[in-house]
């Protein structure tokens, strides 16, 4: 039995929520990118070009960074759970060794 069993299920729920948000953000990003050619087809002039440039310069990098951040959150949570598992294994080993030492007395 893991000391962190309850926490593990909560971490799993958080990771699921983060993955869902990443998916929704990716869908939104695809929608935003699809609007640029539609706007350029119907909106003629310098403002249309500036709109497309603004999307490419401002929105695309920000959305890409946000999507990557969601992935980073889950990666770091996975690493943290691995560290907890490793520490728990070491603690169990130390306690077992200590119990053996006291048992030999």
C-alpha cells in the first residue's frame, strides 16, 4: 500500500484535466489559424495584411507556448510521481533494514 495512494489519484485527475485543457486549446488554435485565410479572402487592404501579421507574430507564438506549457505540466507531474515512488521505495528499504537490526538485538 502506498502512503501517497490518495494523492496519486488526485494527481491523475489533475493530469487528465490538464490534458483536456491542452486539447481544447489546440482546437481553439486550429480555429484561429483557419480564420486568417477566410478574413484575407474577404477583407482587402493593408489592414487585412496587418491582421494576418498580428496573428502570426502575436497569437501563434503565444498559443504554441501555452500548448507546450500544458505538456510540460503533465511531464513534470509524471516526474514528481516517479520521485515519490523512488523515495517511498528507499524509505521502505531503510525501515525494513532498521527493523532487522532491532530484531537482531
